[in-house]
């Protein structure tokens, strides 16, 4: 059985990937996570006692810790989820994003390169470094078109700029040193275990208690929504069969305006937990985010054609599953809302 070092495996997408892959017996996973505000051991509780999951608290920027883990566990692959990932937080404090997403990724790459060079030829050629990134590095689209793997980078936020830099470093380590890398750029994820500062879980939590539902600007910003377990299957497919040095875009083919998403959440909650008045009445339009990208959309034809991946969830089935999960797991949300984040607005700008 293979061993994988997964970084950021207690965060939203990382935890879903670890739960999915360990649950399927795909590999023994060494999970390195710094447990910052969005990292949550509660998400991994079902793996307690599993021989396929070894959790380590640590930072990808800690060279000694990373090198020690590589030497001890001798992984066949590294899957890098570790990142600061919320645009609004990057507006309030970009330095943390540069430190983790750029400096941290560079340290991880340097440690991976040193380790890879020690491997015997068979393991060396089979080793993979998979870097998980975002469609936000491509900038903003007009009314038509989709992001392709060859779309020029044009990041517009401190978050996307830091992820673009990390993507370039991964590419450089392949072209300069020969490190066998893969990169995925995904559209907006949603689903279980998402920290409630992001749109969908935030709207669910606020709507449940009758609080105002803040919608940025005119609510017509468009995102291509991707259910998180579909994304995790895509990452596994790229890791297993992707061509070394290549980039694969992963999208849900589910473009929706933000206001459409909020309407769907309100209606879904009204059907499940009726209240006196429709939850759509809670919607409040607020000042837009500074530099808010207007539209994202992913052309996922490359991963579909080469690797046979396609999303299993439609937006409708995925949002229903997400609402049901949060309703059934209110204890999870309560335990992570420990005072560090209470649903306040972030990233309003100076």
C-alpha cells in the first residue's frame, strides 16, 4: 500500500480528501496540518484509531518537521492542500497568505526535492507532488468564455496572487529540477465540513437563526460550483493517472449567481425547517468586496477527456446534500464557532 503525505488535511477540502481516500483504503495517509482557524480535528473524528491515518500537528513552513516526516514515513506522494484560502481574510491581512502560500509552499518543495533525490530509481520515477490550487489565479471573466489550463494568469486579490505564486514555484521545480509535479486548479467548492465564513455554510448558519443574509453588491457575481467529494475524486484521478508536469482544471459545470445560491439555500431550509416568513426576506445587499471578481467558469474538458472524470453531483443535488449535512451536524458547527469567528463580515477594505 502506498503512503501519502497530505498537507492541510484538517481543512475543508483536505479533510474531505483524507476521509474519502482513507475510507476507500487507497493509501496510508500522514496528515500534516497546522490547525489554524479553519483546520479542525473534529472533521477527522471518524478516522480515530485507523491504521490508515496518522495525524501530525505542524506547518509546511517548518523545514525540520517536514524533512523529518519525509525521512520517517517515506511517502510515495505529497498532496499539498495547505493554504490560507479566503479572499476576504487576504484583504484584511495579506502577509499571512504570502507566508503560508508562497514561503510555505517553497519550503515544502525544497524538502520534497531533497527527499525525492534520495529515492531509488523505481520509486523516484513513481513519486508525485500534487499541488491543489484555485481558478482564482486566472482573474475574472466577462459574460462568456471559460478558464482553460492555458488561460494566462491575472490574479486580482492578495489570496489569488499568493496562490499564483505557489503555482509558478511548483511549475519551476519541475522544469528546473525535474521534480514530478501535478497541479489542479478548481472552481468554488462546497459541501460538508466547510468553515462557516464561506458563502454557503455562512448563509445556512445565519438563515437557521433568522439573522440577516449579507449579499455582496448586486448579488450577480457568478461562480462555478463544485461539490467537494467530486473534487476529491478528481484529485485522486490526477494523482493516479495525470501526466507529469501538467495542469488540470476541475469544475462542476454549475455556474450560478451568488443570489441564486442564496435563494436556493433559503428555499431548501424553508422546506425542511419552516418559519413564520420566507427566509428570502432575510437577504440584505451590502457594499461589495473590494476588487470582487465578476465571473468564474471552468473548462474541465481536459480532465474529462484524459482521465475520465466528471462530477457526479449536480448543483441541486449537491446543495440539498450540503443543507442536510449541516442540519444533521449542528454539533460540528457549534464546536468550531469558539469565538475566533462568529459570522462577522471580513475583507470590507479600509
